[in-house]
C-alpha cells in the first residue's frame, strides 16, 4: 500500500518576541491550516510541574508528565491562541515569564525534547500545519514546505513582550524583562539539544520594522509557489494548495 502523502508544513522559528506566535496564527487562519505553538508544549510541561509542586529540574518527573501531555493550539484573530492542555484552556497562565523561564530550562534537556517530539509531529495533519518554535525547521520538520527564521532587534522584542504581558494583566518590570529575555535567548542558542539556530535552507526575515500582517503576507507569498510546485510534482497535497489559493485570494 502506498504511504499517504505528508501534509504541507510552514515552519516559523526565531527568538522570543520575534513575532512567531502572532505571525503564525495569522498565517494559519488565512490558510485554514492547523497551528502548533511548540513553545506552549514546553510551557505546559513547566506549568504542570509547578502545579504538582515538583522541582522542574527533576528529569524523571518531567519525563513522566511529558509522555502524557496532550496539547492543542487554536489560533485566534487577536493572536491570543487558546492552548488546551489535557482539554483545558490554560493559554493565559502559560504566558508568564516565570513559566517561560522554567520552560526554557526544561527545553535544554535532550530527553525531554525527545519525549515531546512525537506529540509535535502528530500535529502535522491535512490540510497543513503552521508550526512555530525554535527547532521546527531544523529538527521536528526537516522536510517542511517552507522554513522561515524570524528575527528582530532585542529592543523591539523586549518592547513587544512587555506589551503582550501588560495586556494579559501581568505586572512587568522592563529592566528585569530585558535581562530574562536576553538570558533565555542565550540559553536557547547555547544548548546542545536542538539549539535556536536558523535551518540552512530557511529564509530569514527581520520583523523589527514590519507589521504582523505585512510579515504574514510576505511569508504566504513565499509559500504559494512552493505549494504549487509540490502539487506539480504529484505529492498529493493539491487540496491543501487549492485551499490556500481560494482562502488567500483576498490577502493584503
Ligand atoms: O516560544 P516560547 O517563549 O513560548 O517558548 C518557551 C521556551 O520553550 C523557549 O524559551 C525555549 O527554551 C523553549 N522552546 C524550545 N523549542 C521550541 C519551542 C520552545 O526549546 N520549539
């Protein structure tokens, strides 16, 4: 029996505040594709360990929870994706910088990363997947249809994160945020297991001076010919491509 063709994947990787989440959700909604916020998986793990009162560096406890973790991400037009962990929306609780910091520590553990790999790959379903994170293009979906690496200046990224946190009602100290984001990015880039790095075949986009919709439009313009090309090569993702054609015809 022939193996069914894999659904197309758009990978968006980059550091904190580079716009992956907002851009990813806009792209997913415009394409009518599924959406995976892979950072939410590490955040959900951190959150559940904290809830259970377990020290997050306890690898055994982390692995036990990682193996049972069910995370589903639903994109929203205002970019505040619902994140269902075991069916319950805990999206807002995951956004604190404390949870983000614990997530980044857990994510440096190769065994933990291995434990969540299958859950991430299961999100690849027709008509397609938009996946954002740090290693979507390098490790999780190396055969992605298009890989984008988003960057922005540290100043811009910190300001964006500051606004997001304020909007969600967290109290934030700007100098502290500056420091934690810098530390988190350094840890993500330095770690041995799937470090934060652009895939060799990724297109890098600096979003410092761009609006979310503008970034999404540029990415979808890059994606379109690749979907058409893949369809021409008969890999069977014609429906996803046709879907994109019709849903995307009015894009800005
Ligand atoms: O993107 P977000 O800030 O939600 O991610 C939280 C942390 O999860 C990151 O700092 C990073 O350490 C980790 N992460 C990762 N690989 C991914 C996504 C997130 O290591 N694909």
